[in-house]
């Protein structure tokens, strides 16, 4: 697997990521949070970062980047982290925006802390946490699940896990830039070759031989 070295200067963090990784995902893997107000669809410049080195290793600017980043900003190395993809091996140095710290009410801080903790959970634990919250909210309505046999609970968890993975894959696919979807054409599949039908052999003609008794009778009558 081809890799590239990514370094985030402001956070002083660096690491190796696979070629084909978006800058947004590279940041997440190093524990760096980049704003995603655009929901990773390139609808604004909230996830803009400045590429200090290795800009030539990235994909060409998408239509979304051209729309939300002026020519001067692009010239200065700014890219949208959700749109810029590492396409070649090498070193990429990135400078993120300086974050403005705002004081939050205690309830908001707790909510934010839970959200961050939830994002780091594996899928199975996320499902379990959601079920727990559901139980707290609905009380007796959901409690019967936990009083059911273990086989039933296991089935419910399996179904929810598969549903969660499917939604996760669909969300990831829907946020990819159209330019990058067009690059990955599906492999051409050849139509199956039909074998010629086997020719049926003509049935052999049966020859009927007269029986001896019949032959004798014919002789007497004659």
C-alpha cells in the first residue's frame, strides 16, 4: 500500500496515511478536528486549510473549491479538506485555521464531550449506547428487549449493526466529490458466452421381424 507522510504544523502532529485519503480524514486519524459545517459536501469554506508543502501531490481543485475559494486563496495554497485528496506519495504539510475558543454553558460542554466520545466508539458500542438512551427515554417500551432471551437480543444487535454500517457507507459515498466518482469507473464485465445447444441424434429406426408362429400360419393358409 502506497503511503504519504502528513504533518499538521499548528497541532505539531504527523503520521502516515494511505494514498487516496482526503485531508479531512487524515486530520481525523491524527486526532485533529476540522470544522464540518458543510457536512463534507463542499457547500462552504468551513473546512479550508492551507497546504504549505506537497500541494502537487493532491488532486486538482474541484468545482466546489473553485466556487468557495478565490483564485488568490487557491494560489496561497488553500484547499477544502473534504475535497482535496492525496494522490501521490510524498510529504504534505498542512496549516489549519486558528480556532476561536468560546465559552459554552455547562450543558453544552457535556453534550460536546459526549458527542466526541460517541464518535470514537466502535459501531457495536454506538448501537449499544443508542439502545441505552432509547431505554432511558421510552422506559418500559424498550425494556422488554433486555428482558428477552439472549438470542433475541443478539439478533436485534446484529440487525442494527448491519443497518448502521450500511448508513455509514451510504453517507461516505454521498459526500465524495462528483469529480472523484467519475474517475473510478466500474470494470467492464463481458456478457456470459452461451454454449451452443447440443444437437439431438435422430432416433434409430426399429425393424419388425415376423414371429415364427405367424410365419407357419401364413404357410398353411397358402
